[in-house]
C-alpha cells in the first residue's frame, strides 16, 4: 500500500478559489473550486473511495468503481467553518505479492490466483472552509 500525504500551499494573500495539488507518483490529485473537491486518479485505478471529515462531527464518503469522484461538501450536512481532512483510496491493477506458503493464516484450499488481492494507493490532504468556501492553507496555518 502506498500512502501519500499532501499539504496544499496557498498564496500569502489567502485567496479562496481553485487550487491544484498533485501526488504524481501515485497518480492521484485533488482540485478545489468553491465548496466542491474534484479528485483525479490514474485511469487504470478502480474501486475509488473518498472520505472527508471536519468540524462538529462532519463526515461524508463517496465511492466510484471506475473513475475518481467529486465531493460536494453540502451533500453530507452543514458545512461549518474550520479544518477538514480527506483520504482517497483506490485499487491498482498490480496484484499483491504471492504468499510464500499455502499454510498461511486464512488459506482456504483454492488456487492462489483465484482471489489474489490488488495493491492499493492512498492520498490524504487537508483544507480549511471559511464562509462555505474551500480555502487551501500552508504549513503556518495548520491546526493540531
């Protein structure tokens, strides 16, 4: 499993609007426009899940079998000002390494190719919402 963490940078003016970030090595990225987050993924990835959490118990999740979804914050409840986090996960076309022994835990007697798992990728990031709009921040603005 490949895990990437992303910190997005905004100009010193603190502009609200669209910003682009990339985790190019994993083929995953996110773009922001207004109150929507657009995700992009390598076209060979599948079973893509995006989860977003934020203030006051905010949580939303979207899934797509074949293409990266977009995420509209208002679809999952009240959009309070504050810090939000997202995680995007996807399966790749690459199979996980072959097991070294047929006697491993969970062996069910079937041929090893019958249900070999795929390798996954993960992409995480954070953003701030002010007045219902996504505001991308830099290191100095992060909350703990």
